[in-house]
C-alpha cells in the first residue's frame, strides 16, 4: 500500500514524506471527416514520493507499480532516488498536514465507467448524423476516463477516491476557397452525458454555424464587445495566474499586494470549488492530503486570497488552500480545480441565443467566441491583443454575420473593473463556469 511506502520513507527521511499513487484508464473514440478513425483503451499508473531530509526536499516518481501498489522491489529504489534528489534540493521548512476530516463527495459514476466501447462509438455516430451538412466535414471525439487515487503522508493523513470523466467534442469544417470556417463545441463532466446535453451541443454548433455562413465587414474602434463563455479565456487567464500563490512569490502578480482591496467591478466574484458534484476536476482532498473546500478568491470585486500548495504556502508563511496537484514525476504545484465566475446556477437544458441576452442595446459591436494565440506572451500582465478565430458583428442588437481579419485588444484587469453586464447563458466550458460578459470600450481593429 502507499502508506507502507510512506512508512519506509519516514524511517530514513528525518523530515517526513508524502506520496501519491494514481491509476488512469482512458478510452478514446475519434471520428475524422465523418469516419471512424480510431478507438481504443490505454492504461497508466505510477507513484510520486516526496521526502524532506536534512532540511531539503527531494522528489522521485515511478511507473514501476504492481496492480494497486508500489511493489516492495520498487519502493526501495524509489526512496533512494527521492533521497538523492533531496541532497541537491532546496531548503524548505515543509510541514506535512495532520489527519483532518475529509468531506464526502461523489466523484465516481457507474454509468460513465461502465459505458462500453460500442456505446461510445454510438454517441459519436449519432452526433455525426445530427451535424452532417452539405459542403461541411465533421470531426467528433469521445473521451472517457476512470481514475483511482491514493495519498498518504508520514503525519498520518491520507485518503483515497475513484473518479470518472467523460468528454465529448465536435467541430464542423467548411472550406470555401480561401475561407476556412471551423465551428466547435464540447461538453465535459464526470457522468455520461444526457440526451438533452448532447442535443444542446448540436444546437450550439448549428446556431453558430448558421450565423457564420454570412461574412460581413468587421467594425473598428473602441466598441462594446460581448465575450461568450468560451471566448472569455483571454480575460480570465491573467486573473487566475495572478491569483496563484506561486506568481505572488515570484513577484510577478499585479494582485500580490491587493488583498482586501476593491480591484474589480462589484459584479466580479471568483471561486475555486473542488467540491462541485459532477465535475471531473472535483476531489475530496488534494494530492498533498489537504481536505478540499470551496475557496472564494474574489468577492464582489475585492481580492480575498490566493491559491497555495504546501510548498508555496510554506514560503509565503501561509497555509495550503488544498490546491496541491502532482503528476507521477516532478514536485507538486498549486493548481485550480473548478473555477466559478459569479454563482453556479442550473445548467441550461438547451442553449440560449448567442450573447446571453446582452445584444439588444448594442448599435455596433462585436461578439467574440474564439481568439487566436490565447496564453502566449506576458499573460500575467493582463495586456492582450489577439486576432479573432470566430467572432460576429452586432448591429442594432442583432448578429449580422461573421467577421474575418479583425483583432481585439485591451487589458484584462482594466476591463474587469468596468463590467457592462453578465449574460443569462452561464455554462461549463471545461472546468470553468461563466456566462457571456459585455464590456464597453474594447479596442477592435481591422487587419
């Protein structure tokens, strides 16, 4: 058991140890250009061990595991490598957490785990049939995961849980001369998707494709711009990076000294919630034996706190927020689970009109669904300038067509200080819950 590995490490590492063991089985089905391209299952498992010895921290990992455990013949060499790593590691006053109550949480869903390969292929074929359109090509991908995780430390803390994950994505391509149009969407959760959810996915892609078939000239100037839930990535990424304790310690977070200050619009609240039922990122405890809890990062525009794992918390003289995440190799890092913008309401059974009800008062503006190059450059600084991959012109409160050769620019922190309004179309896009958001005065340029 993983606890035996930790006990072995405790005897030789004078500062204690912790470890995680994880097994993942992934089944994937891929349709390309309307035909089944691949279908199969892969499995991987491994363990990560961290020790503190003579004031220094070392880490080692292995995929040489047997069934649900690190075999006795592999535990010794794994510990030797971790201790050798500690000889060259950084000095750190790392304290491993003591046992604490772990919140009950359902993370494993039988329907998702037991769905056969034929059922997955059936979902893919159904989506292909419903998305088929003259002059277009369709790709569909189905991804199902089952995981098992065990964590333990030398202070006696630990826990284990199983999880499931199910993802469905589809994209429709239309190539007409030099105009390449790609419209895609995806849904992700811990359980098998319902027929209603799959219908909503098809309707979402179909509606955006219909609007995109007509190409219109882009607007330009300082304009009202609505970002869809998926299109918000360029504005969310700087904020989430700045709210990481690691960025604060590195001195690169613009929010590092802003705790307790009104930094954003009062409409802006942000929470990291690992206890959200039905989400693949949810978990009862993190990879460092810290029990999970919902964490309010920004409340009505006021910065409340940052996310920490054990190491960044130790360096910041703070406490871990339960955001430690680790792979098989390498040391743990602070990472988000489920990011919630505003409040989580009921998932819509069917997609609402594009824009979440925010278009009515816009005489001339832009609806941004996807940008090119998000995540590149100095993201934490907040400044962005991205060409649009998929965007629509808004004229007199209605979508009049798709725009090409346009770019949007601004500063995420400045825009979040003056939110125009939130839409009524909040949804999960990956591990982020957010509605469409209207901002005034966003720079739009023709390219």
